[in-house]
């Protein structure tokens, strides 16, 4: 379709507005999260984070942050297909919490942009709330889940690097 000279500015305006809308969808700065993330951010950046390899089992929900070593997504062998297909060249991994946590709402927070799947009793849990922002050192997103008092599996996929910091904390 050919654009006339009079419709070319309109087409350019639509492109600019579309780009601005996409950028606006990603809030920037630590103050742009929907709830206070100070506790999660502290856990994600603490020097004493527990280091785990993908597939590791831990007995209880960690009191602080963990650093999970990931694998290339094609080699990660996640037991459940991620709810969102990872892009090529990204990383994925998992950890199992083998003891039942106290039932309640928990935040699962990540240091980088990636997809989170929490699997409990054989089903992928749907998040009850999500918040994320760019340009906030140490934290990129935090997601709230209602956990039952049962063991669970945490899968991370689509991560840009081969390690990611994770905090699983009771919601305040």
C-alpha cells in the first residue's frame, strides 16, 4: 500500500506512539514497584546468598536469597514446560523445596528478567500479583503466589545469564 504525503506523518506518529507505549509498559526505577521491595532487594543482593546448581533440592524455603546456576534453556530439562516459551540463547533452571512451607502468600523475586513457574501438587500455580521495573539494581521482578503447605518446584526460564539471584519470602 502506498502512503500519500498527507498520510506519511500519520504513519510516523503511529510508529512513535507504539514505541512510546511499549517503553511506558516497563516502569523504570526502584520506586516504580507496586509494593515495597526493600526486603526482597536486600535478600537478592546479600553477600551470604546460598549457591545452588540447577536441580538442587533444599529442605525448606530459604530465609534469605539464593544464587541459582542455570543451564542453556535447551539443556535445562525442566520437568514442566514453561508457561512462556524461552527465547533462544537464554538460560533456565530449577530447585525443589522438599519440606512443606507454612501455607500463605509468598513473593518470588528475581534479580533479572526471567519467567517464573511455581509447581505445587503437580500443577503450575497462577500468580496473584506481579510487579517489575527496570533500572533497579539487584531486583527486576517480584511475583506473589499463594502456597499450600506442600513441597514445591520453582522453575526459572528465559534468563539472560547463566546465574540468577532468587528470594522466596513470606509476603508482608
